[in-house]
C-alpha cells in the first residue's frame, strides 16, 4: 500500500532532520514504555522495568499474616542475595516473633547488587510501596546491610512520596559516605579482570553517585538508626569520620555499648545480638532506636546457646564472605562509573556524570 510506505519514508526523513535534537521515538519503544511500572506523580525517580519484574524479587517466608507491628523489608548488600544474608540469622529466625510480632520479607536484587545502584534501588522503591499496602500498619520497617543502605537512601531520596510509608529504617554497616577501600579495590580489579563492578565504583569515595545522593539525601529522610562497628573490614573509615554516620539519624557504634572487645566485622554484623536488639527496639517503636534502653546482656551473644544454634553463624558468615568476594571478582565489569540517570540531573542534584 502506498500510504504506509509514504508514511515510513516521511517519518524517516523527519527523524534524520531532527537527529541533532533527539533520536526518533519508535512504535516499539513506545510499547516498551507502556509496560513500565508507573512512578507516582511528582517523584523524580522513574522505573525502568514492568512492575512484575520488581515484584518477583520479593519473598516473605511466612507470608503476610497481618502481624501487629506490620511488615519489615530486609535488603542485602554487594555481592550477596536475600537468602545468603538473612536466612540463618535473627532477622528471619527470630524477628517474626519478637516484640509485638512482624511480617518479615526479604528482597534479592538483580545481579547480586553488583550493577548500577540507581537501577537496583528501583527494586527497593517498588518493594516499599508494595509491602506497605499489605502491612497491618500501612507502613514498612526496613533493615539493610552494607550497600543496601544506599539502595534505601536513594529510593527515599528520589521517590519522596514513599517516605511516609516507612516507619523505621535500620542500616547495618551502611556506607552512606562511601568506602575508602573502593578505589584500591577497583585498581586491582582493573589490572586483573579488565574493569570494576559498577556498584563498587559508585560506592567509592568521591563517586558521582555519592555526590548526587549527598546533595539532598545525605541526611536521615525517615526515622533512621545507623549501626556500625569499628572492626568493619569492608566499609572504611569507621573511626573519624565514620562513613556510617548519617546526620539526623540515631548512630550506634557497637563498641560504645558492648566494649572495645566486641569483635564484630562487616559480615558478622547481620548476626550480632546487640545490633539485632537495637534493630528490634527501633522497629517496635516505629521510630529511631533508643540504644541506652537495650539491656547490655544483649552483648553476650557468644554465651547464648539458643542464639548460637539459631544463627548457625559460623558456616553462614564464612560462606557469605567467600561468595561475596567471588562475585565481586567474577561479576560483569565496566571501565567507568555508570552515568547518572536523567532524572537526577534534571532535578539539579548533579552537574557532572550525567547521562
């Protein structure tokens, strides 16, 4: 038929004529856009996948039972998965029956969270609104480990309409200001594997990602408790200044409460009894924790046979440390930091590193 052929030729000509301004929008690309999960009006953040893609990454081992204290979302860190970080620890084993009772769900971010943190943060943003709608309280509590704290903070920064849906946010070893170990790690990976993992670059001190996040999201955006240890072997510095310190949050250094001999490192902190007790305090209050009210007996987790058996911590911690390190070494590599999403620069949170 003549008209369709003419239309194609005309459209092609128009596309070439306007190529200096923007690439032509094809019917196929419009169809893809139509399937994407819709962001709330007024939020800067945008979704890049269909809603079902995000929903499939959420798992609630005991289902949603309308627990009195609502739903808690567990977010893992770099190189890990939801089951690897949480399944043999207190947040899955004990939290459902702690305090007034919680419905506990975990998320497994794609690619072991080694890809672009901006993209994996979309999964967290979706999970917040999805689980809050199913929660007895209409809100969700969040516990994160390591990079998971950045995922949560990014989601709350660029999807601000979700902030009222979060009752309490507890970050374990969150590298809110990046880690100084990132640059040397990437130098080694560049030399041995031909590049570095995108999320490792983004978590390195001075990255475009961190600069953009900290322009507005470098403070507590919801009731936040940040728990960290001076013996962290991945997130550094944790002394002066501590990268886990977040302005406006209740910041809890474990050794201040359990003494200088409380030997908890980066991979142990999701299993540490005092950290867990502080998290339960915050989640129960649906606010920030009051660590002074947590019994110091919670520090004696090495002497508690019940916790020792439930946590199965030795093999689990060792397995996760090895698996995470292997994933960082073998994961897909890039030579440069991923560009910032258009919505970041459009809102004015960055002028460099933009797509």
